[in-house]
C-alpha cells in the first residue's frame, strides 16, 4: 500500500471510544505521531513494531506547528503509513485542518478520520444531553483555550451570551473563571444551570453542577484543571440521566497484569463496571511508579506467570511494600499461591471461574467497602 497520512480523532478520552474506522487505520500504521493528551491505551491499537512519536501538547505557536507538519510529511515521504492521533475530533478546535491543508499542498495523500468530540463524550458520560426537544434546540461550541500559554480567544461575548440554547466551552484553568464572568457580565443569567466536567469519559471524571454564578465563584476560589463548561437547562437532566459515575468501580484505577498468551477481556469487563484500566502492556506505563505513588486501587493477577512477570519487573524484594496500599485480586489457585510466595495476601481470591465472575467479585468488594 502506498504511503498515506490518517488524521485520526482518538475520541474524548477512554480508549474504547475511538471509532472503528480509526481503530482499523491505526492498525495499519508504520508511524504513530500523537499528542500527549491522547490516552496511552489508544496506542495499543497500533502494531507493536510501529514507531511512536510524542509531539507533546497542541502547538502553542506557528513555528511549533510547522515542525509537526514537516515531521508528518517527512515520515510519509519515507513511504510509511502515518497515523496522526489527536484527542477528540481532528477538525474541531484543533490543528487538523491546518495539517490537512499542508499535506494537500505537499501532494501527500491523507484521510481525515472523525472522532467523538471531547465535549460530546464528556457530556454523555455525565448524563447531560447537549440538545433536547423543546428546550435545548441549539448548541454553541466555544474554544476558550485548553492551554493557558496561548493567546486568549477573541469572542463576541454580547452575541454569545444572548444567543440562548446550550453553550459548551472548552477552557483551561485560568480561562474558565474569566469565561463565566464574561458570560454573566454580558447578559447570561447568573442563576442559569451549568456544569463543569473534568477528565471526561475516564473513571476519574468529575462533574460539578450548580448555577452559573455559583460555579464561577467556586472555580475562582478553587481552580481546577482543563475543563468543559456546559451552560443551559439541559444540565438539569443530569439528576435523572447520570449513569457512568454510579457504577461500582467508578473513580477506581485497576492495574491488569497478565501473561502475553492471555486475552485482554478482563480490561473490558472492569471498564464495564466503571474502572479506569491500566495494563502492563500500555506504552510508557511505569508499573513501579504507579504503585509507588499509590495511584492504583486494585491489581489483578490471573496466572502464576503474570505474578512472576510482575516480580521480575519491580523486584521481588519490593513487591510486598508496593502492593501494601492497594487491593490485590487473584483468579485461580496458581495465581494465589504465587502471590502468597511473595508475602502478599490477596484481598480478593477467586478459586476459579470466568473472567466475568472475577470482575464481578472485584466490583462487589468495592461496593461493600
């Protein structure tokens, strides 16, 4: 196949929200050029031998963006299939259009692969329909900025505040309170319903609701990270439609350790229960650091070889200390015995059964604790 560049939208956050077309294009890649906001789990869909290049965050100036464009073109001219991975959708509040135009001017074939925009994914996972018949028939997307190093976006606040319907703003921590202040100052009611969402579609997702004025005061006093602001009556539906953050493993991070011959089905089952899943096969994942920093809530072992692989990677003499502050779960007697020989007592021991039963046992443990 001749060289081509796929401009792929990686989706709003969770790795399994990439489109089927995006998944298939990524599997063909010789080179993956990705922004750091793309979830590491998405990179696992690329071939193991594919070159992976992290170009950091979205470029903050023309020179940095030009460098990325030339890098993409250089790899394509080498005859390689290039996957350019971007969070959300490549043509929404991103440089995807700029990169596509550059490739067109250079005579390099490309394809734009749509992705689920961060705003739509986060809103759906928060239980907020962006539009609703009879009360939310219009929606306005606003790019404040996700990077406070950029020049502030120039907006017609009078028009924006008076347009009605749902307003959805992407904003960095410094811009968020300023955007809320500007909306109210230019006529948007301070008592209108609003929501702020961070870490959309991940188990670490956090949703805060209140009036626009209340949220403005809250983020001014207690700044948060990059966020999505939703303003409009559709926010009131969250009370009835929230589903994601009611799952038993929501807010929990699971580390799935398995041998190479085992399938990855357990990850999907734990995600179904609401967990954010890290796998020992994730590119760039430092298992030792994750455990040392106490960023993992549960570690799963489904075979003795998985335990031995873990001990080899972190050091057998340090395993018990690293696992002391997390829940250890084992499936089958071989895994339990191997863990016990490392002086670790599993909090969850399933003598046998399916991966589905194992995932349910883990969910039940956190339901009751």
